[in-house]
C-alpha cells in the first residue's frame, strides 16, 4: 500500500510518519528508540512506513526527545595505528546501523590526570557512553570513576573476567600457547621472544601463555632470549638487531605484535639473514601489514573489528536499556594461528 504524501517537501518529518501511521509523534519516537512500550503490530506498521519513505531521524531531535546525544566515545593510548583503524571501522559499522556517531579521544593512560581528562571529554562532548581500549581499559581506577559518575562503558581486554556486562575479551594466552606448540613442531630450540610492555595486561597474557607452554614442552626460554619491547616497529628493529648480532643467536623470534615482527624482518634483511631459511619470525594480531610484507608473517589472527562491533553493541544496549541479554552476553574472541612464509623448519 502506498500512502499519499507531498514528495516535493524537502524532507519527510516525524510528524509525517505519525500521520501516515495514524499514531502519535511520541509513539513514532518510541519505535525509533526501540522502546518496549509499543505493541508489536503498531511497531511493525511504523517501521514499514519508515522504510518505505527512507525516513532518517534527525539526530539532534532524537537527542532532545530522549535526553541522549547519540554520541559514543572511544578512549585509547595505543601506538599501533593499524589496530586503532580496525577498531574504529568496527565501531562505526555498528554506529551507522544504529544511528550513533563516534568521537575519538587519545589519552595518556599513565598520566596523573587520566580520570579528569576522560570525565571532561565525556561532559564536553555530551557522550552517551565510552569504549575503552587497552592499556587504558586495564586501569581499574578509571572504570571506578566512570561507575561513580554513572557513565556507561565497555572495556576491551585480554584474558578472562566474570563481569561480562563491562568487558569484551580476547583469549590471547591460549593463542600464544598455540604459537609455542607450532614453533616446537618446527624443531626449533633457540627460541626468543620480544614481549610488549609487561605492565600491559595483553603483553603479560601473551608472554605467560608462550613461555609457560614452552617450558611445559621442555623448551624453557633462556633469560637472554627474552627482551621487552614497546609494540612499535622501531622497537622491533632495535631489539631484532640486538638478538641477531649476539654471539648466541636465536633461530626463531616471536614478537608480541606484527609491528615489532615486521621490524625484526627489516633487521634480518639489513644483516643479510635469510627468512625463513636462517631465521623464522612470527607476530600477533594479523594486521594489514602482516600479509603484505615479504615474506608474509606467520601470526595470530585476532578479530579486532569483531571485538569492536561487540563492544559497540554492548554499549548501545547499556545506553538504551532495552536489551539486557546483549548487556550480559559473554563476548570472548579466540584468536587463531595463521601460518605464512616467515616460518619454516629449523635448518641443520
């Protein structure tokens, strides 16, 4: 059925939708905001008209009607630009479907004024809620401050927690264990690891998952084969050179992320060390760079964009308060090993 309406109007309004559906403007608003107070038949009728006329709610009007801004914030202190890009894409994919916008705010998670900085950002931007990335997501005092100020949030973390309403989790420990088993299967014995900053929870999870599994398999890592990096490309180059110019060289290096693994690859090239003939290199994340460097990196694929979508959906459910199951859903991802050309069997 086609409804009569003056299509020469510059833009169809919520009043037009209400008139066509034979309901009040408030009822249309409730349907748009997914309120449970509208009957199913009325809801379907209003949604049909909205779809037929491609009605897009005005965000400012929605905000005034619901006391919400339809703005979500993203807090990060993370040097990996490719990781941040994937996160933003995942969040924006969800926001665009649900009528929200994203505001991004870098911070220094070690700064004394972190809490004040974040709270000012929330108030200044009139945010409905926050998605917090590691390592800032690992700061419990920040989460406590947001709870005290009744600011909805979701934290992305590595590891496991029972508080499923506030977290999206990645099982990095198990994935690092899988990498250890794979390396042992290639008959390597001189095995090195470039960790991330060990005050990061994600770095500790990967470090412990890898080293504990290596030890359990009878290949405990020697102290001189464990070095701490910064998760940046330059750090991979520097520490790669350090390991590869020592008298006792490793035959395989596992880096905490692909940025550093790519840096190790460059260091090996500069030192004329063949990969994987003389040295195997592997990373973690499976970012865009991992499949494009030569040789392509063996790594752990972490579904970062999916984590971001989980976080956005969970946060919107908290903000709107109409989907309790989405709020408490256990959103844990399980990164998987991806084998490429940068690793091979140990050469005699």
